[in-house]
C-alpha cells in the first residue's frame, strides 16, 4: 500500500527566541517492509544545520531557530510504500546491541505497578508471543485511552497508577513489562492511516519486542493489534525521549505553543 503523508508542525513563542536548537526525527528510512518513494522536509523560521544518524539509526535533522524569531514551521510531505507483515519487523539491525534494549530508563523503570500487571497476567500461554499479545490487551483494559491524564514526562508506573493514558503511555507500560519478562523492547514513533478520518493532530506511537527465532514484532497497544500496512515507522528508541519527533532547547520565548496538522492517506 502506498501512503501519502502531509505533516505540518508550527511552534509559536510569546517572546523572541534568542537561541534554540531542535533535533527533528520526522524522516522515515527505507527498511524491510517499507520503501520511501518521496520525502521532503522544509523549515521556516529555522535553518538546517546538519543531518546525522543517531545510535538507533534514526535520521536526525538538527535545526537552529532564527535569532529573535517568534515562530518555527516544519513541513514534511512524502510517499511511502508499505508491506503487510503482520507486525513482524525481523532480525535486529543497527548500532545498538540487542542486550541494551533490556535496560530500563527513567520513563520505563519497572516497579510495584508493573509487577501487579504481570501477576494478573499469569502463565498458561502457548508461547512468549501469545503472552505478549495478552499483555497488550490487559494494558488497554487496565489503562484505557484517555487524553489529558498524562504528559510527556509521565512514567510507566505513574500511568498505570493513574488508570489512563495515551499511545505513548501504553507503549512505555508494554516496554517496561516486556523488559521485566526478559525481552528486549523499544519505543516506535511514526504515522498511522486512520480508518475513520484523514485529519489528525498528532503522530502515533507503539512498541516492539524481540523474540528469539522471529526478531522484532510490533504491538500497537492503543488499538489492540500489531502494525499493518497502514503504519509508517519513523524512529525508534529505548523510550519516547530517544524517538521524539521534535526535541531540543532554547533561550527566550518563555511560553511555547505547538500546533500539528497531519494527513495520512492512501
């Protein structure tokens, strides 16, 4: 399936920005299961300083904000051909060793809440992959999708305790639990073509876990199934902070307002 993406991100600041740098991970790569046919990213109110691959082989554009500017606009548009793989990404590639994906981070540090989930999950599964799907379903049941209850810095433990969250939280909870079970797991940010609408106000996030003999498999906990040909993988990381579409720092412009306009169409 070929997917057309149009993505506009606008940052407005209430005061002039003296200096700012942003790391932008919004350019997908051709990987097994997806081929980038066209992709263009442009910036207004900022300048592309350099481009590099990070430790997860994500393409990163480093953008400086125009001094004393009040607005930065990032435009992405492209065409991507995606195959149906039932969520199977395959064998591990990239710069990071597989064992490093078992390492907890600040956002994915397992504790009492995660252990409660695993205790309720129990045993009796035919294999690790079946158990992972059951875990995904349990997370959505125990932590229903709810906007406004969490933020970018909410940990997996906090999201479970709060009883609600968004796709970022679901991915963090799944990653935390899978690592406690001994599996490498990682966070994925990207695009999803929705069945019920064309206009979206955010990118999407899901998780992947690694299984011996199969490799990486994706789990979209928020939607209750593995990624199919409607998904475009853009960036991966140990958690949200390593795969965030845009992150950075600035001096000045004390209040920031972000508006996202996104369309993903066949």
